[in-house]
């Protein structure tokens, strides 16, 4: 099957977003390079963020399975490794001995704090020189682009 060839101008937006995304990822990897030594994976980071954002709720393995679209065996393996790394605790609940509530350790909360600081710094760098109105417009454009792809 041959792909339709488009003029370079029509491909520019996607290409530039891809380039920007790669630069953001590389800079964040540099900031978090020591995490690689601690074997903290991207999945670990996503779970830490999810648990941090839902601290006031009881979250169980089945919630992560549904949220991230992963199988029970995958979730079990990831959570076991996260527990071994000292990122989470699996605490029994009184109403059902089979259920284990997922809770972040203080260390994981500190990692989340570092991630949040780094993300805020990245946003400041990305938006340097933008007016508040331009920021609002940019976010509106990006939201529209995401909606266009749905």
C-alpha cells in the first residue's frame, strides 16, 4: 500500500509537536536519571501519580487494573516490585482479608514532589515569554487538537 504524499507544510504541526515531545522527554529523563539506577519505571511513575492524586480514597489493585487497562497478573507483578522497591505498601482492610489497600510510602511521596517540581519547571521553561492570554490560547488549541483525534 502506498502512502499519500503531503506537502511539507501540511505535516509540519505533527512533526513539530513530535520534536517538542522528544525534547521534553529527554530533559525529564536527564532530571530523573538517578531513578533509572533505582529501577523506577514509567509505569511506576504513573501509578505513583495516580495513588498520590487519590490519597483520600481507598485504592485497590482492581482499581489500577481498570484505570490502566492492565491484567490482574501484570498489576500483581508491578505492585509486588513496587513494594520491594519501597514505593508502596499493601495494607489489609478489616472488612475483607483478601483486599489490600494501596498506599504510597513517604519516599514515593517525596519522589512525586520532585516530579511535580520538575514538571512545573518544564512548564515555566516552555511558556517563557508567553502572555497569560497566549498560554490560554495554546492550551485551547492543544485541547482542540486532542479532541480532533478522538
